[in-house]
C-alpha cells in the first residue's frame, strides 16, 4: 500500500493543508464506488495524528482511493444543516461549512484531475446551457467550480479554476425566470440554470471566488489565451471551450446571434462591450456605488468629477487597456506624435511608460516638447475603486527638468452600475523656476482643455463599443441620457434575442393565414383541373368505342 503524498501543487485553502491530507491511494478503475465514512482509529493510515482521525474510504473492486485527514473536529449537532451533508469545519471564516468527507471523496472521484487538498463546499442540482440544457450538478470547492452531467451515458465534466473566473452574475433564464447564474472566464461564458435556490448558490459561489482571489487584480492580459479551464466531455473530442448557447427552457429561443451576452439579460441595466471592439471588462457588470479611499493631495486641482454610463471595468479598459487604441488616439488628437511603444504594465511595479512629442502653441518657448510619461496603477480593485497616476515630464520647455505634471484618474462605482470618474492634477516641483506661474497657468489651461475633450471622447468611445443590457425589465424606468437614441438604434441594429423573437412571432402571425388561404385556393384549382381532366379522358374513351355513324348523329 503506497502512502506517498499525492500533491503536485500547494495547499488549496487555509483549512486543508498538505500536511492534513496525508495519504492517498488512487485507482483508475473508474467504476462507481460505494463510499463509507468511518470515524475512529484506523490502521490504514501511517500518520501519527490523533487517534480520532476521520478516515474516508472509497471502496472499489480493485485498489480503493483513500484520503485520510488528521483533522478531526468534535461532532456537534448542527441545527441548520444536516450533519451527514456537512463537516463541522467552516470554510475559512465564513458561515459556510465544508461538505462532508463522503461528499468530498465523491467529488474528487468525479473530477480526478483536481488537487486532492481542495475541499468541496457544496454541490447543487442545476442544468448547464449548451446545445441543450444538460441536467447535472454544480460543485463548488475552494479552488474550483465544476459541473458534471451524465445523461444516458454521455458524460460531461467541466472544471473552471476559481482564479480564471473574471465575473459571476445572476441571470434570468429566457429573460424571465430569475434562476440562472453565468460564470465568465476570460474566453468563455458558462451559463447554468434551474437551480432550486439560485441565490444561495450564487452567494456561496461569490464567497468562494472572492476568497480564492476574486476578480483578477491586474490590468493586462499577459497571456492571450489565459483560460486553462478544462472543459472536457468524455464522449467528445477534447476541446478547451464549451460554447455558450442560448439558455432555453421552452425551446423557442433559437437565434442567429453570435453574441451570447445578448441572449439573456442580467437583472439590472448595465453596459457590456461589443464582442468585436477589442476591449474586455475584467470587472463585474453590476455593482453598488463605492467610495474611493484616496486622500487629496496638496495643490491638487480637480478637472472634473463626472459619471460615465458604464461599469467601472469598462471605463478603465477604454482608458488604460493594453491595446491603447483610445489612449493613443486621444493624445494624437491633442497634438501628440512620434509615440514610442507603450510598455506593458509591469506586474511588479504596476507601471508602464511611453514618450511622445507634443506640439505647443505658445508665443514663447519651444514649438514642441518631448513628453515622458510614466503611469502607475496605485489601486486596481474592480469591486471598489481604481487609481492611476500619470506623471508627465516635459524636458524641452524652460525649467522642464524642475517639475512634473501629475494627473490622477480615480474611478469608482456610481449609481446604476455607472463609473464615477474624477480627474485631477497637480504640479510637483523639484527645482526652482522664474516662470513657475506661467508654467502652472499654461499647464492648467492645457489640462482643462484636454480634460473636457477626454470626457467627450470617452463617452463617445463607450457608446460605440458597448451595448445596454438588462434594461428590458425596467425599460420604462431607464433614465434618459444623451446616448439613449443611439442605444435604441443599436438595440435594433444588433441581433438581440428580443428583437429576433419578436420578428419571428410577427412573421408567423402574418404569414400563417395567408399561407393557408393560398394553399386552399391551389388545392381547389388542382381538384377542379383533375375533375376536368378525368371528364375529358372519359369523353374521349367513350367516343373511341362508339361507331362512326353514332358519333356523326351525336354531332348533328
Ligand atoms: C505641456 C504642458 C505640460 C504637460 C501637459 C500634459 C501633456 C500633461 C499630461 C496630460 O495628460 C495632458 C497635458 C496637457 C497639457 C500639457 C501642458 C500644456 C503646457 C505645459 C507646458 C509645460 C507649458 C510650457 C509653457 C511655456 C510658455 C513655458 O512654454
């Protein structure tokens, strides 16, 4: 009996450590195993732990898989949850208890590739939306969200690592039933429906996700295909993707749209990037308002404090996404040229840098200056606020080496899933200058003009690159904005689910009776023609049989 440590990776969570899980013997028989939970001393473990270890044993025909843990907590009756279902141990410091060891073993037998130190928290009956709704179970552990379905021998296993998840949101199935959950990774969207208690599942999911790190605290997609989620169906070729299909409970939801996000609206109004715009929102689509934890800086001038009608992650992506399309275009439109490559945000220092030439239109001083920019992300929390500071040095202007212009971008959540965007700046002097006043005045007017334009350009860009979703439920309550006309224009131009459904219904109502009437007319004409044809044939045959005189007589 081999009892070596099976762990390839580090411990999954603070409550189940590598030391806790001291032995594993695995079998690849794959056959269903009867499980039993044994409490008490066992000679099957070599650990020198306490004598009241909990041993969970999976019995198979061949070598069984045994996971034993030294941890043993005193058995306490639980008023709210069934003891057979849950361990007494809580998940981190949350209200949630770990699933019982028996369920944990079943979980690891279903998903064999997982880190064995990872503990199951709970599992739920639900259906995953694929070509059809796949009925199965969703498993939530400290490190993974998994789904297993076994329909008539067609086994589907999906494993999503918590740290690959970029967003989790409630979904309304078929736009009506509030019982769905959507999980987004960078490249995929997985939709689950038919939960018995969607909100309880959602709460645990989000708690586990946040404890595992929550939304990625990074800006850049350093790896283009960063999702490593294993979506494998035993009976189909290995594909890293499980495409998202329309979540259809009633079977009437066929649509030709390629944008799955359009298919089911979240519960509240928000904005999402169009699939082709090149930006992606790494934060949630919806959030309650937040307060940025930033201190005012001496001599800081607020250029604006405005609301942008888009989630925090959308606004941030447009302003600072690695592709720089918007950023660079904006500076180009403001007399910028000869840009160097923007370096990627360094994950260590959270900074990136670039330089460009800026034309100046002052009666004195140079006609242009080199701008050396270093941007630092001081805070990037999609659930709270984002703070970026850009420091621009202009060495070519008089006293250019004695100061730097600091521009602060502070983004937080506003009302109705919008972004509160506060732009401010201050000049940091590192040396003396006899034209300090002139520089400060010129910088202020230059910054003010740029800020006004930035606001306009940002709103325009977001309007172009996003669509409004989740507004169907409260369309009457949608607050009017300057962009409303364009939004509705887009809604009709885009292949949205609602538009498709409506069109189909209308077409059926009009063409149905017309088609029936037309068919009837064609049928009647056909019957008449057939009767006439038969009469003609009969007459001809009769005439053939008759003697010629008789025909003549008849003719007379
Ligand atoms: C060139 C500038 C300082 C830098 C200012 C920057 C480039 C700072 C970053 C912002 O994102 C955009 C921006 C807008 C205005 C820019 C200022 C305009 C004038 C100022 C010079 C230092 C003034 C020099 C004036 C004079 C008379 C000495 O030449």
